[in-house]
């Protein structure tokens, strides 16, 4: 049987604390923005858009802080 590198077979695909926290923040932002759009609250829709940007920025910040994908 040939030797293989497990990282090549399963690179993780965002399976880290940084990725999960970032995605959860972005999901909450989209859900809240949708609700506020439906309720006609434009200021809170824009606040949700800002929270979405925070979620996008969290991923690389948390990854550099040590919460990214770790080697096995």
C-alpha cells in the first residue's frame, strides 16, 4: 500500500475554531439582517451588514491568534 500524507487527503476545509466562530457570526448577521429588512428597520439592517463584515474579519484574526487549523 502506498504511503500518503493525511493532510493531502483531508486538509480540514475550515474545520477550526476560527472558522466556526466566524461562520456563526456571519450566519447570525444574515439572519438578523433579513429579519430587520422584513420589519422595515433600515438602521438595524446596516448594523447587521457591519456585523457581517466583523465576521469576515474575525477568521484571519483568530487564525493568527492561534485558533486556526492546527497540525496533527
